C-alpha cells in the first residue's frame, strides 16, 4: 500500500534533485523512497558539513596536479621582483 508524504523543500533544491535523478534514470520519488528505506534499515542519518568535490572539480584539479608534476603551464618561483617583471615582459 502506498501513501503520500507532503514536504516543504526549496524550489531550486527540488529542481536540481529532479534533474540529477532524471540523469540517473530515476524519479525523485524513487530517490526519496531509497533514502527512507535506508533510514529505516540502518536507523541512522548521515549529515555532513564538509563539502564533497564535484566530478568536474576533481577532473580540473587532476589536470592542474599533472601540470605541476610535469612543470607544464607552470612558471616561477621567482627570486626577485625584477625576475618576475622580466618573465612578464617576455610573454
């Protein structure tokens, strides 16, 4: 037997959640039901104040780390203001 739960949510959060669920081939109702099942099964809630990196940010940072390791797209360090100005003048 099914029931309806009415909740108040920020419109932007709802739209974002629906979009992500749709990308995964799920309805928002399915996602919420999965969270409720997990809550009942485990009798615990996981909340975090620390943000997690998005896939886009992880990809971007990995490219930067690779550039640092290979010294590509990398300049400096400069030992003096004169050396820095010389570098900028050469660009």
